[in-house]
């Protein structure tokens, strides 16, 4: 179900990206849109992000993506999220939703994580981020947790969109 909704969100992202193209010219000498996306690294437009967030399952469809991105500052020193990004102190998180815990290649997980057996979804991530140590005792993520529920909602919505983007 969540995978399905996420696919819908990504489809929305892709669709929005395409609609960025200017309409066929009617002959008027309109200047090219200066906001045209520079190649690579630019990321999706604000409209595409808004559409992707709106397509997430509740309560994440009401999240503040920008606020979530700011909460992710707490994770950034240890985690990258882009496709093919390096592992740091923690594993790369690209595609983490729908992925079995502890399976990012070339990362040396703790025995606690290696022995855990589930697939990451929003609910599990919510518990992990609330308090990593009580959720999975013995794991090596040296992080106290994000105790504020709204911050976790925003962060998870950000991750759902950003870890799935190319
Ligand atoms: C001090 C470094 C550090 C910080 C800060 C940190 N993490 Fe981690 N994270 C780790 C480590 C190390 C692991 C692997 C834990 C293990 O093997 O026991 C991990 C594991 C994870 C996993 C499981 C990944 C997998 O492949 O199964 C997720 C999800 C995660 N972190 C998300 C986050 C998020 C989101 C934040 C910010 C709110 C965060 N982490 C902050 C170090 C960190």
C-alpha cells in the first residue's frame, strides 16, 4: 500500500518535471524561462516536491518538507541520501523505504541490526527515530532521537521523497 502510494508520488514528481517544459511557442518572442532547471544537482522543482508530499499517505501528506529537510541536518554528518552516495559513520539511506534493515552494501552493521529482520516503512522509522536504543537495543547508531512528533513527521516525509528521488 505504502509502496503504491510512494510510486504515485514519484510518478507525480516525474509528471511535474515534464510539465516544466514551456508550452509550444505561438510565435510571440517570449524570453526563455530563466528558472529553467540547470542540469543535474538541481533536484525537483518546488511544485514537484509539493505534489510528491501531497501524494504521501497520512499524516505525511500534511508534512512540511522544508522543515523535514532542516531536521535532517541532524543526520547529515552520518548519512547521505542520494543514489550511490557513500556510507559515512552510518549507511547511505537511498531507497531505505521498502528495504530490509541492515542490507546496504559495504556497510559494517552491528550484530543487533544484522539480526533484526524487517523491512523499513514509515511506522518503523518513526519508532527508530523517536528512540533508536529502545526500538532496537544494541544498535550502533549514536543518536539520541528526534522526540518531537511533528519533527519526525516532517523528517519522514522529507526522507520518503528525497531517498526515492534519483
Ligand atoms: C552519529 C552518527 C549518526 C547519526 C547522527 C544518525 N545516524 Fe542513523 N545510523 C548510524 C549508524 C552507525 C547506523 C548503523 C547502526 C548499526 O549497525 O547498529 C545507522 C543506521 C540508520 C538506519 C538503518 C539503515 C539500514 O540500512 O537499515 C536508518 C534508517 C537511520 N540510521 C536513519 C537516521 C536518521 C533519519 C538520522 C537523523 C535523525 C540518523 N540516522 C542519525 C549513525 C548515525
